[in-house]
């Protein structure tokens, strides 16, 4: 399988990046804990004891966050994905992730966002940090740089390496399929 990473720096114009950043860092933006060891929500069978992060689910096969801010984040990023690839897309999942500083660079477990072929993942980074996204086969690392978008096939195993240099690391994760024209 082809392992192709596409990294786009300055993915959004500054004012759009800033508007999403301001929404996500607002006191009014709600977070839910994703405890990997809770058997009711265990999505990754490779999870280790103590792994967790916070999630704000926007869409998971159906719209979860019908708020103006959730739709703004989704529509802004989806419209720019369409503009970048010059193809319409359909989104199956969109969420905002928040990772806390654990004071050492802990690798979380490898996972695939979608097992089926034909799906893509976009990770849109909201902060500069020394946290990374790492890929299983190549061990390639992509550093978290604000306003950068990383695209890759959603069935490629990858993981988060936690940061140590800032209090919080946030990104938007969108799983999408490009429509054939």
C-alpha cells in the first residue's frame, strides 16, 4: 500500500485559522474525556493503561455538534479540503482532540482511523509544539505546527507522541472520502 503523506503549511488564511483557534480555546468549548481503558468506549485494542485525551466530537457518521461553532469548524476545513484537492468530499467523522502535557514524550498506541480503503485523514494542527504524529511502517514523524494540515490514507497506522513544551496540544481530525467526478 502506498504510504503518501501530504503536509500543507498555512492551510488556512490567518484570519480563518485564528477564528478556529479562538473557538477551540474558548471557555465555552466543551470537551469529553476519551479514556482508552474504559471497556464501554475502547476503540483501540492496542491502548495501554493510563492513555487518555479529550475530544469534542463534531460528526461521527451523523452530526453530533449542531452548534454554530461546530458547524463553522467543519465547514471551514471541509471547504478548504475541497479547494486543495479540487474534488468534492464526504465526511464520516470530524472531531477536535486535546492532549495534555505529561512532562515526557509518551507515545500513544498505533491505530487506523478507518480500516476501509478510499478514506483519507486530515490532521489540522492548532499549536506549535514538540508533539508529533508518527507512522508505523516508516517511523516517520510529523511535528505539530500551527495552521498545518497533514493528509494521509486513513487506513495507515499512526499514533500521537505527546508534547512536553506547551500545556495543551490540539488538533482537528477529519476522515473523508473524495468523490469521483
